[in-house]
C-alpha cells in the first residue's frame, strides 16, 4: 500500500507540477482574460445583477433557471476544499499560498466564463428530452475531427472517475467526520443517512437538484461567512499584518515557525494553484455541465452568471477561511493538523463551542451539496460516453459509494481525486485555447448589441446571423 501511495504521490506531483497544469491553468486564464478584454472586471456588476436579481429568460431553453444553474455549480465548488483545502494549502505553502489562490480565482473567472459560454453554445437534448452539454459536447462539436473526439472522450472518462473522488468518497468521509465531531454520530449511521438522502435527490434528476441547491446553498454560505466575520472582527488588529504576510510570502517563501516547516515560492505557488482549482474548479470544465442546463437564450448571459461562481467561491469564501486561519495563527500548527486548522481558528474567535460547531455544520452542508452536484456531472458525462442506459446504474453505484466514503479511511481517494481533477482539466483547457477565438468574437458582438443583458434575441444562431457578418 505504501508503494502505491508513493507512486500516486509522484504522479500527482507531475500533474500539478511547475511544467504541466500550473502554467497551463494560469496561462489559459491569462490568455482568455486578454482575449476577452478583462471581461471579468468590466462586467462583474452586470453579471451579479443578471444572476441574482433579473427574472429568468422567458424564451430560453433549458432544464433549470440560470440562478439554479449558478447554485448547482456553487454546490459543487463550495465544499471541503473551502475549509480543509485552504488549510492544507496554508499548512504546506504558507500564507503566500492564499495569494496564488486569489490569482487563480481572478484569471479563472475568464476560464469559467469561457467554458460556461461553450457549454450553452454547443448543448443539445438527450434522448430523454433533457439538456446535455459541457466539455464532452463542445470539444467534439466545436473542435471537430479526431482531436475533438479524443479530447471529448478523455474528458468524459476522467470526469466520471473524478465524480467518485472529489464528488463522492472524499465528501462522504468529510460529512461523517463532521457529524461525529459535532453530534457524536457514528460513521455507519451517517453513511446510511447519506445513502437515503442522496438516493432521493438523484431520483428527481437535475430539476430536484436545482431546487435543493437553490434553497440551501446561499444559506450555508451566509452562515459560514457570518461566523468568519465574527472571528475577523475579534482579530481585526491582526488583519493588516496577515495581508502583508500573504503578499510578501507569495514572492519570498515562508520561514519555519511553530509546527510549520517552511516553504519556498514554488511550493506556495503550487499549493495555491492546486487548492484554488480544487476549490473553484475554474478550467476543469465541470461547471459548464450545469451551465448548459440553464434556461437562457444566449451563451454570453449564462457565461457571465457562471463566472460569478468563481468570485463567490475564491474571492469570498476562500478568503474568509484563509484570513481566519492566518489572523488566529493556526496556520503554524503544521501539515498534520490541517484537518482541524479551520475549526481551531473559528474556536479561537467565537465563544464556547460555537466555532467548532459552525465549521462542522458548514462542512456537512458544503460536502453534501458537492455530492449532489457531482452526481449530476458524472451522470451527464457517462451518458455522453455510453448513452442513456448508463444513467440508472451510475446513480445506483454513486449512491452506494457515498456510504463507503462515510465509513472508510480514504487517504488514497484524496490523491486519486487530485490526479483525476488535473487530468480532466487538461483536455478542457486545450479546448478553451483552441475555441477562444470563437468565444471572443461572439462575446464582443453580443455585448456590443446588449451590454447590460436586457434584450432577448430569439436564438444564438439568429443573433449571430444578424450581427456577425462572417458567421457561418
């Protein structure tokens, strides 16, 4: 077993190393930011208004509202990575890792916009009449040929594997641990509860998933942020020093202190990017699957809504976690204590047992929502690979594996999840680069026509035929 872990750790280091995913992720996000002329900065207010305030596009096709598509994507991303993942990044990379998580989030907003745009642009109906879209569709249809087909199949396979890692085993284990810490509930009991709850939600399909996530995702984020706000108010005097530490250590490395063994700039960069992507999934292509199901009449509209998910996940939730850990000093506890860093940070800032309880309850909700959303992602990818007959077996197996995650020690699953995340991102990022010209051209044309997202073109094809002279 030890030799397997060592081998997988080596593979993980290569996938998330300085010569593969780190430059590909940051480079793709930066290139898309340039091609889209800083869209994530120019249209942030419009994007939030359209996603959270505006009514649904009445003429748009899709299975769920654009708001439900946003909360489904948030359900998948606001998870254990926002609590344990941030703590792990800081415990290994130091405070400077949080800076690189921010950078990943900011350029990742352009990646998230692009993949959501393409998810809607190339979506289609499956044989059951539901929307099927995401990288497995836009890689095949947008790029075409053997390259497009190969990238599409590779993404689909890696995404199905990832759904059982990042979206199932690790999350089920996190729920069981949180339930045991908060209420003393045995993992077997938690596993049984999860089995029935997940099974009932999955029976209802994306419509039920959209209703569930739209109801409790905003609530769970608000509760967590309120707790973090109290901690930061309590430690307000330490915030300026924490911010200075974040920016300086990002470019100088971090000296050893307490249980922290020290880190270099490269370790801070590697941990920040890896944990940042684990948290917000920008560039992985997964959120494009939810975006494709949104009721919208143009891909620009849903693309803008979807990119706010990365902002909420990384620039808000991750920041609260990171600052509470740094201002309370728990980041120096050492890597072996990463799992309890956030709970300890909240406990130091809140009276009695409230800190640990809030983190445990938040972990439960975050992890449960991630399981629900990733079940949909994995199922859609499997349908794209083998057809509708793969749907029911996938749901049954996925529900059973949740129980396994709750009652098992899953250190191996965490490494496999990390590798699968990286591998599914590679074909998607290649596709984003190859299709960036199409996205830039159609985005510019639409925003020139409808800069505030108030108009309602009949369809993307009709709009492009009218407003893009060389469109075909």
